[in-house]
């Protein structure tokens, strides 16, 4: 049997019940330091979140503190993300050094966000927080992260047992054809990986914890195989849907390499997920047996 597992993590985010600061932040890049620490400004119309319309919460890139809900965002045409309100207590206003404008900074870490303007009439609140995209990360209402690492039956079964995982769905992703079948995938006609989509409660388990578990329930050193399953569709690969997920994936890979593991896991932008046939869903629960090529091995 030929297998590759990809995990899509889909979460319902409830800001009041979620500790956004629980995950360790990755170091700032030089460009992020220029804006957040040295109070620089990114070029207009270039930021990741300028035309971003997804539902969720914008958080501080430096410390992870929640700053703005997506409901506060509006298009002012200025070239930077605009918000007409902030999460209570999240943003501080500071007189700018130029003596004319008002700077806004993260209340927790004092990282530079941008400037606030009043009386422009864009919205009923008559307020515009003009924020650098690079100063923020985004926690979507439905977050997606993708891992590939062997038979989706085994990964599905082991992920289902984790506290905070609400549901797991087997499927296919990462290929070039639409609506692939199991037969097509096994015969290398689509380029897809066998996949598992996981819905989880982030107040009980984080994306990083699930990513660590992924590395510990398959062998990330194997190339184009997992145990007895051999083929490119068995490659170990993480498919990310946000820069934060990408940073976490790369960080964990670096940690494993530092421990001496010859990690073959690739990190690639995510693609569409297709639900597998019904007989693949809850396979081991229905069969009453255990995975044949997946087991837990502590690596972190």
C-alpha cells in the first residue's frame, strides 16, 4: 500500500479562551527589526495583510499579544492595513517624534505598529489605525497547516487520540489534478499525498504541539517512503498556510537536525484538500487494529 500523509489543521479560534502567547516566538528578521524596533515603515501596498480579508485576529509579531479583530479592519486606500478599533488595552498611543502624528505600539512589548489618525470620516468610529503588516501575525478563525508523512490511516488514528483534537478527516492534497481518487493517487497519476485534516481546540493543544507530534509519529528521515510504503507520495513534507506555520515548521526541523536527525521533511505552501472515500475514514477504529507503520517515538 502506498501512503503519504498530509495534515490540515483547521481550528475555530476563540480569542477569549486562547493563550496566543503560549507558543515561543521566532526571532525577528532584519526587516522586522527595522520596522518594529527601529520604528521604520514598510512600503505602501506591499504588506501581506493590506488586502487580507480572512476572519480571525491580528497579533503582535514580536510577542504574540492580540491587537485587532478582523471585524475592525477596513479599506482606507492608504496602502497599509487599517483598523477603526483595537482590542481593549492592546495598543498604546505615544506622541510621535515629529510632533505631529501619534505613534501606536503594542501595549505588552512596546513594538512599533504604525500611527493612529482621528477625524477622517472613513467609518462611524472616525478612527484609523494605520499598521505595518510586518508588525503583525494573523490567527485565522479556520487555521490550516499541512504535514505529509505516510499512511493516512495511521496518522489519523494517532491524532484522534490527542486531547484538544476535535475531528480528523482523511483525504488527498498536494497534486496537480482535481478530485483525485484513491486508485489514481496509488498509481501516481495525480501527485497528491494521502492527507488528514484535523480540527482542534487551540486552547487545549497548539499548532506547534501537533507539529511536534507529527514528527514523532512518523520517521522524518525516510525519503519517499514510510516503513513498507514506498513511493514519492510517501515523502515527508509540511505544507504551510501562514508564515507563522512556516517559521514553526522550519524551527522544529532545525531542532531535530541539531539533535543529529537527517531530516528529509520539505516545507511547501499548502494546496487544496480533497476528502478521501468513506471507507478510508476512521479506518483503524472500524477495523479494531493498530497502525502498521506508525508509532510514537519521542524526538523532542
